[in-house]
């Protein structure tokens, strides 16, 4: 299955979204391919976007910020079951090693097509894995998948994420020396 087709199993692509960028990088000392889709195939930093990160043909990270979700958040109890189902859909063998930790109410944001910064509430559903990593699903209103992150490592010495953040525009700029270092708990660029 093509990577774009796999992403479409998890999120609805707006009709005008096209591949903007495809790059190869390293995540947790493993080669990954990063696909970025945006409106009309035009790159807009922190704008509406879909970013998928793949280790070979395995989805390891997905960010879906195409629009501000409308409706209600599900219950925290229901969010755990929704998140588990998404992990099993992404990688059943890996998902078998997950253990639920907690659900938190958080905020996400994007810059709309008309340049407005919009924040919206989400449920961040966190799991541990037998391999020592942290994993999460972030759900917007009506269970819209906002993020799916598999095998995220933690830098305990620095008190921040260790795994590279190729789906975060500000982190990528900092990594290239074109922006400020992000505060903890973000990874060092």
C-alpha cells in the first residue's frame, strides 16, 4: 500500500491537498520518510497540513491539522478505546505491547488559510510500550484524529523529548539554525 493511501485510512484529505514535500531524515537512529501535504501543493509554515512519517512502510507519526475540529470532545473513558483502536489499525503487533497511562485535556493550534491563529481543545491519550517508549493519540472534537505518535523516546537527563520532531515546523527551523530552540518538553533541535 502506498504511504498516501495508508494516511487516508486515518484522516480525510481535503480535495485540494497535494504533496508539498517528501524528505528522508533520521528518527530514533532509523531512516524515515516524511510526507507533507498542504492546500494547492503550497508550503505554508504552521498552516493547515497533514504530515506522515514512515519507517519503511510502517506509519510512526501522523499530524492532521487540516482544520479546527467542530463539535464535542468524547469522554476521557471513551478516548482510551478510540486511541487503542487507532494504534491497532496502524500496527497491530506493536500495539499489543502498549499500556494506557492517562488522558489529558490539552490545546493545539494552527494558522488558518486567512492567517488567523486558532487554538482548539483536544484529548491527549498517552500509552507506554514494553520497549520503554511513550506513544499517544490526540483526538479533537468528534474523535477527529489530530496526532498519532509511535515510539517516542524521552531524554530523562534533560527532561524533554529525545525523538526528533519532524512534524513540527518550529522545531525543523530550529534544527536548521533558522529559529529559536523550543522549550522543554520539546526535543532539542
